[in-house]
C-alpha cells in the first residue's frame, strides 16, 4: 500500500504540473486575472507537497526493505545498515530521478509561495516554464522509469547496492549535486520567463541570483564530496581523473560560476542582459547533458546508471525539447533585449566579462574532451581522453583567469584606471615572480605544478586586498563571501599543485614483520587478520607507521569482500598531518605469503578539500549578504510606497 500511495501522489503531482503550465499560458494570453491563471501558484505549491509525499514513500519502502517493490529488490538487502538502505533510494536510476523531480517541485513551490518582486506576468511565465520542465520528468518516471513498480512475487532477498556506493560520502554526494542541478533549472525558468515577457531587468537578476548562488554552493559541495570519496574509496590515490561522469558535474559548475558573476553585474549595474540570459540557458543545458550522460547507458562508471536505450532516448528527447526550445526562443527574442549600461574594459564589469569568457572556454574544453570519445566510438574508433589533454589545454585559460581574478575585485564599477591599482598589481606580480623562482629554480618543479603553486600564493594574498584600508566591521557580508571564495580557490589550487609536484609513491610486497618507507614515513606490516562487517568480510593489514622517527601509529587498511552483491573492494587508510597525508592500501597476497602494499605521501593534499569547503562557505556568506540586502531594499520600497499613499490621501 505504501508504494501505491507514492505512485498516486506522483500521478496527482503530474496533473498539477499540467495545471501549472496551463495557468501560466493562460496568464500570458488572457491576462493574469483569468480564472485558470489564478490557479498557477496554488498548483505549484500543492505539487511540491505531493512529490514530497511520493519521495517519502520511496524512502519508507527502502527503510523496511519491501522486497515486493522491484527497485528495492534490485538495489537493497536486508543485511545493509539503515543509512545505506536509505541512500539506496537515490543510488539507482529511478530513485535518483524521483529525487531530482522532488527537489524541482519543492523549488517551484517555494518560488510560487514567496516570490513577489517581479511583475506577475513574468512570474506566471516562469512558473509555466518550471511546470513544463517538471512535466517532462514526470512523464519519464511514470511512463518509462516507475520507481514504485511491483514484482509479480516478492523477492526472497535483494541484490544489494554497489559496495562502492555503500559509503557515507556517497550517501550525501548525489543529493547535494541534485540541489545544484535543480537550482539551475530554476534559473533557467526565470530566464525563459524573462525572455517571453521581455522583462530582463535588475529585478529579474535579483530574483534569480539567490537560486544561482544556492545551486553553485551545492554543486561546489557535491563536487568536493565526490572528489574526496573517489580519493579514499576507490584506492587509486587520485582525487580527479577527468572521468566523463566527473565532468558531468564540473560542466554545470563552470557555467553556474559564469552565470553567477553575470547575474550579479545585471542586478547591481544593469549590464550584461543578453549574456545573463544566454548563460542561464547554457547552465541548465549542462545539467541536462550530465543527466543524459549518466543515465542513458552510453557511459560505464561506478556512479553512472547504465539503463536500456529506450530510457536514454527519452532523456535525449527531453534534452532536445528543453534546450532546443530555449535556444530557439533566445534566438527569436535576444534582439529585443536592450543592451543595458555600458562600461569600460578597465572596470570590475570588464574583469568579470574576461573571466566569464575564460570560464566559457574551459567549459568548451571539458565538453569537447567528454563528448569526443563518444562521437568516435559511434564510428567504431575508440580513443581515450584524459589528463594529458585536459590539464594543459584548460591551463591555457585557467591561469589568465586567475590573473584577472586577482585584480578584478580591486577595480571600480563602470570605469576605472589601471594606475589606481598599480601598487596592488605590483605586489601580486612580485609574489608570483618570487614563487616562480623559488619553486622553479630551487625545487625544480614541472611547469604546470610550478604555475599552480605560484598563482595559488599570489591569488591567496590578492584575495584579501579588497579589504585593504576598510573598516573590517563595515565590510558587507557579501564582500566577505567573495574574499573567502577567492581565497578558497587559491587554497584548493595550492593543494592540487602540491600533490602533483611533491607526492611520492611506494609499491611493496611485504611479509609480516617487514618494513618499508615512503617520504618521511616508516611503515611496518605487523599482521594480516580476518574481520567481518554487517554484509562483508575482509582481510585487514595491521601496520605500524611513524612520521619522521616519531611515535608509531597503528592503522589497518582492508581488502573487503561483499556478498550482497558479490564484489571485492579496497578500504584505504589515511593518516593526516598538517603538511599532508599518508595514504595506505593493501592488495592481495602472493604464494610466498607476502602482501601487496601501496603507499603514498601526499604533501598538502588536504588543502584541495579544505579549499572547496572555503569556496562553498564564501558562497553561503554571499547568499546571506545578498538576501539581507534584497530584504532591506524591499522594506525600503514598501515604506516609500506607504508614504506616497499617505501623502496622496492628505492631498
């Protein structure tokens, strides 16, 4: 009965999406006072509640392991811990799509319930666009990927969840990414609404900006969490391999970063109108493309859901319908959007435009490298595109972007002169040159890590220069957010460059009692012992490790064997110091009783994820600051309107 309640709620939500779309279209044709148009906002709010009920029912059947539901039988097991039973609800194709629709519907309900800044006609068009997008996903779920489908006979036991996904990092990683993707769908709906009504104004950008900021924060957290999960769970010692599924989350983040800066310029200075609309379409296009890549079955990855071609074709149709339609609308209406305020290249707007061009170029590099192997495979030619392509080609645009990022926040809006910020520019260049000499000549670091280390140091210092000469108590929260986000990017870059430049690796075959070393660490294999978990058994290698002759620490990396489903995995152990991490993995044994042990010493590698968290925190502060500013502006506007009304009554 629980599954049937969820399915019924999903059908009712789809019907309300139709009503929401019809109401929005009626408002555009007959005016916002028509009877159907009046139902648009209530339909969006009620739809959000119904989809939330549907997703709650899915969580329920996974929590109780209802093996009469096909999705539960295919992706769960009675022996799994509860947290992984629940995460199994979205660790599969159907459940992840229901999570997507749930977040989208709740976002639409929130817009309908609280957004009052834009003209009602624009809001109706925005809600109609949101209903249209949601309707396609409802059709996909109900007609092609029903998450509540029953089995003719309940299964005796479930097949279980992929053991690599039975991890707390992967329990949190997909939801954060979906919040980001859906935030971009809201920005897309706002862009379509503004295009339809020709209302591309600063108020439109202010209404859209919190959703972009929120989406950007969640995408940042999702990518950071996914990178760290891949680093410690997959056992290969890396944090990013330019896997197509990794790229599927990076591309929306790049587009969202450009969109965020463009929308801020439009909101603050009434410029970059067409650019903002275009980026709104592009950002959602990238999230839809990522959805197609991950769920169409054309990719094979641990976190790609390979499904039948029919479902992939369905998603491809949605991709063409939404993105093709939006691009056609943009082509028809872009000429009617006024240019907005002009500005000099020597201005903050000019710096943001340059960086947006660089971000767009990086996005194009990643998109080409991701799709090219798929295109060649269609002609029976298999090619591999990895770090040798992505790293140097993207670096051509990354480092100029970082240089402009160091100077841009120091410039004034509209028009400025380079001479006014010459001292700050000279300091940044001096830091860059000193770092290049130290790391290039003294340490003899390779070119890309050398540039990464040098730009990280220069950008880290330059990030705080906008605070120079200001009372820190009076600095707006949004400015603190910008400073922290830019500093976090420098911290992450320092971690990436240090890991690439200074890491050392040791692969050894050790018998019990034998020793080896890696970097400043001494390692002794003491014993290899069997251990058991709730749905796995393992061989744990008990090791004593000591840093630079210090007190030994006991660690126990494992080689695990799951039985639901049957799969072998490695469980690495990380020992963290302020200046880096020891990474230890144990493999299989040989005939002579030795065990394969793989060790890395990775200086400053943790800065990658600390930097990612700082970037996200900066986004949160910026979001708080912008929301507070908008609230103050709206309060002042209401008071002004009340005073004018009073004066009219008196006169």
